[in-house]
C-alpha cells in the first residue's frame, strides 16, 4: 500500500498499547499525549498490561489516563478486546517484541496498521527507537508514513478421526507444535501440499513467516528471511533424524504436521501467547492468511541495516563496491 494521507474531516484517533512500569514509557506517553493533543488527535489507551503469554488478561500496571489528559490529550480508556482498535487510524506500540505481538492481536482483526517504538532489548519488530519519538510523531501527525503488508499464517487444529477443525488461530511470527511431556519425543510427520516429507521424533516443529524468521525459528536453526519475501518456513526443533533440515516453501503451500497416535499429546503455541491443545494422533494445518497484517513504515532503510544493527553483526573490513 502507498503513503497514508488522512482526510481533513476524518476524526483521527491513535490506539496506544504500552509495556508500562518503566520511567521511559511514562516519559514517552506524556510526549505522545502532548503532541497529539496539540494536533487534535485523540488517544485511545489500553488500560492494562499483559506480560504472561497464553494467560487471561491481568491488570498489572494500569496507565493513568489523567496524566495524559493533563498533558493535553483527549483520552479514552479501552479494554484489550476485539473492539479496541476499531475506528483508529493506527496502533502505536511502546515496548519490545512481546508488546508488539500483543498489540497485533488487537490491530489485525480490525484491519488497522500498527507501528512499534522500541523500549525493550532487541525490539526487532519496532520501526523506531524511543529517542526518536519527536521525529516519529512529526511523521505520524503529518500523515507522512507508508503502510505495507506483512504475511501472516492461518492455523487449524484437527482432532484424530475428524475432518473439520476443532480450533483456528493466526500468527504473525510462528506457530510451534511441541511436546507437552518432558519424557521422550513427539513423533511427527511433516506434510507439504498433501505429500509426506519426513517423519521423526523431535521436541517439536515450527512453522514461521518471513517476519518470524528472526525470532524463535532463528534460535532453532532456521534461515533469516527478508520480510518482503512471501514464503513459509518449516523448522524442526531438536529432531532425532538424519534429515531434519529447515524447509522454505511457496507461500501458497499447505503445511501439515501430524502426530502419531501412540505419541504424546502436543501443544500448539501461536506467537508465544495463545495455546491450543493437540491430542495424540491430531493434525495441524498451516496456510497463508487470507488477509495480511498492515505495518507502518517511516523510511526505506534496507532490512540489511536493521539485521546488522539489532544482532550487532560484525561487518568490520567491508569496503563495498567501488565505482
């Protein structure tokens, strides 16, 4: 998608999702409230912070809306649910990658683009660092940003002997099928486009997007994939097999993972936050999501620069091409 230019008569509202409890978060929130108040942009703020993955929402460090109103913003407090982002221009995320994934759960169903400001450690999903907040707000308030599409995956869990899925979900980074027992391995068969590829015992297996290739899949030995690539990545986790290499398939492929009937029960983890149960003999099917997630970009810096900066890769000695 191209550059966004809000219509003059549009009611502009930003949803803010923050990893609270840090001084720099409070300072950044006040700056956002002041600048948005001056520009006539309303803020909708999620009223609690969820840190524990796959757990009910727990109010741990509530944001004080009066603090933001005192800074000049019009503030509405909202719960983290399917209606949180409805009607908003964008979702602004203050925190690390975990907070970004939490915010994606609100932005994606509403079809609202999101942007991360890193207040965490690596913050690979963030578009900007906290020290650039004034520059970021200049661009957002002026509508000088682009919205690009990021591929997601749809996940379906099918019980043994069934045809229709028992549960469905989606992921931005990865879905992990793992052993719920610490005794033995999970016996699985990997299938691509209706044909078996490999059978082995393993701790589990990951199916990831290019966006997720620098997350869990990277730690499990998968390749780094540029995020504008459209493909599906399959990475076994600690497989006991001669052939257990990562696979990169077409974005249109249907990836399926079956567990053997005599194996252990499995756990399906979506983006490290939401879990689905997989009984022994069950099946997980993963396909490209019907709709992409919308992602705010401020500049056109190459992904290579982000990769080197975030992972602190050594590049000493590089000379580059000479004219």
